[in-house]
């Protein structure tokens, strides 16, 4: 991922008027992290219930080109939501 795609170097990112935006960004990031952690824990539990303990395999997994592209797109989406929240922009996902 290219950090310049979501970085705004021509603006001071955190100034004294950014407190509300920063709080919103932190809450947005926390929501996204929880969604991902929750889904992963549920998926691992469901698989284990069916006799498939995949935790170690997940740790060693390397995505193919197609999956990596999807992962990069999701990363950019999440990054955009966080940066937009810091800038006070609405981004409902």
C-alpha cells in the first residue's frame, strides 16, 4: 500500500482543533479492530468445533496475488475511514 494515497502532508494532521476528529478516528479504528478480531475468533471457534484447528496454519499463511489485492483494498478502506474521521469528514463505510 502506498502511504501517500491516504497521507495529507500539506496539512498539519493534529492541531488543537482536531480533538473531536481524533476521538472519532480512535473509535472508528477500535470498531474496525474489534470487528476483525471478533470474526477471526468466531471463525476459528467454528472450525475447531468441526475438528479443524487452524490457528497455527493462519499464522503461517501467505496469501496469493488475488487475496493480497483484496487485503490491500480493505486496508486502504480502513485507513481512509480513520484519516477521514481525523479530518472531521463523514465516512460511513
